């Protein structure tokens, strides 16, 4: 490539004039071309959009992944263009722990069965969380990141170019102003030369003569300065128009981000609704876990043992299938004929088939009563504030 000294000198002179103009503006010694109010408003709007987009994006990443170390690892994998290794989230880890503990205590026990059911639900919550994070990253974070790394970088580049064109314009205005002042000064000195025939020997006139010659050099640049000013003004106006068109596209960016925000809210609502449904199903399976926990683990006191005596289940009762509706025990037949509530122990787990029924866990103790007009195969069961129909063949009446 051919090296041009003249081109290098011209570029150096342009950079120097920009630096001088910028310094004089900062010191208040030079006039500055102000942008129109509309363009200034667009620039402020773009800055605010960039600032808040970055802030919302960072906070969303914190919500989706609270662990800063994991966020840093994901960032490094993204920059290295490598696939992030799959890992279990906290819900899935808790679910695995609960399931292992449930198998250790025995799936046939109330506590072990409850742990397994809770663990399976936690794993479902973990899967729902992963799906929510993936959906939010694609539909919400990616468009925001594309704006910061794409559209706004283009706007910032054109804005810097507009600043350069403005400095060139103001420098051209300054050169034209100095050239016109020099031209006026030259005309003034030429119109009043000193009197006397030996004017060459006159020292003061000699100095004035040199000064005039220098001023004439400036005067000769008036036309060139005017031409440069017209070119600089044209380039500045063109760059201002380009920048304005890009900045007006911020409205479209806001509309696009609004659609992304709606997608994020929809995904979040679906995620929470799914988690709520999982927990409702788990509650139906567990019934009242605190009451079951107390009845399984707290030793009865002397006063309670007098009123409640629960016989330990034998091997035969553990393997005996549920009684048919026609095989109700005599004590349950007595209960049907009476109206007072009684305590009963649940023999087997039972999942409610409708909202009018009550889910049961094996070995828990509930209060049952007979309701006039109810089917003979069912009793009304109560557990705390929960109330519903229970099958009579799943119960053992306590003395």
C-alpha cells in the first residue's frame, strides 16, 4: 500500500483541529453548535432505554439464577461458545434426597410414602422451573441483549460520528471567522500607510508590512474557509438525519420489548400455576401431614392411652385386601346406627376422587360420624378443618 505523507499530514491536522475545538469548548472559549431539541430528546430517550434495559436484564438474570457463581459460569460458557453442562437444580436435588430417604424408611410406612410423594413433586417443580428459565431466556432476555449488543451499538457509533461532524463544523466556523477578521485588518492597514519618502527604512512600517503580508494570507483563505464550512455543514446535517432516523426507531424497540414482557409474564404465570397445581395434588395425596406426623411419631400419654388404643398391625392385616362393602365390622355397623362421632384408624391410603371426599393416609387417626341419608358404604370424616366422605372399609374403629 502506497504511503502518502500528504494524506497523513492532512489527517493529523484534522485531528488536531478537532482536539483544539473540543478543548476550547470545554474552557468556554469557543462557540458550540447545539443540536435541535427534538434530537436532544431522542438522544436522552435512547440513553434511558439502554440504561433501564441493562438494569432490567441484570435483575431478571438474578431472579432466574440467584447463584452468582452459576451466572458467571454460564457467561464464560457463552463467551467461549461452548455448551453448558446440564445440572440438577435445587428442587430436583431436594426431590432426589427425599425419594432416597423415603426408600430408606420404607415405602410402606406413612412417613416413607410421604417423603417419596414430596420428592416426586419437588422434581416436577424443578422441571417446571427449568422450562420457565429456558422460555424466559429465549423470549425475554435474548431480545433485550440483542438490543444492547446490536441496535444500541449502531446508535452509539452514529452518535460518535455526529459528534465528530459537529466538531468539524465548529472548527470550520472558527477558521472562517478568523479569516474574515484577518481580511478586515489587512484592508485597514493598507488604507493608511505611513507618510514619508523613506518608508522602507521606517522600522515600524516594516513590521506593519510583515503583519499585513501575514494578514493577507488569512484573507486569501476566506473563500477556502467558506467552502469548507459548506461541506462541513452538509456532512453534519446528513449525519444528524441518519442519527435521528435511528433514534426514532427506539419507539419500535419499546413496542418489541413490550411484547417480550407480555411473553415473560405469560411464562411466569404458567409456571406459578403449574407449581400451584403440583402442590394442590400433593396436598390431596398427603392430607394433613402435621396430624399424621404427630400420630406416627409422638408417643401417647397416659390420659390419651385410656381413650385411644391402637393395636399394632399384624402381618395378616398388612396383606389382607380391603373389605368389600358388605363386610363392614360390627363396630362400624354400630357407628352407623349411632349419631355421635368416634375415632377411627385408617388402614390403607386413599386418594379422594372428588372434592366431597377426604384423602387418607395409612395409620392416621381421624374422627368419623354417621350422617342420616348417606350411603351405607361411606362415613363423614374430619381431620382438623378438613371434612369429607371416607369409605367405611378403609377404617378401623377405635375404643
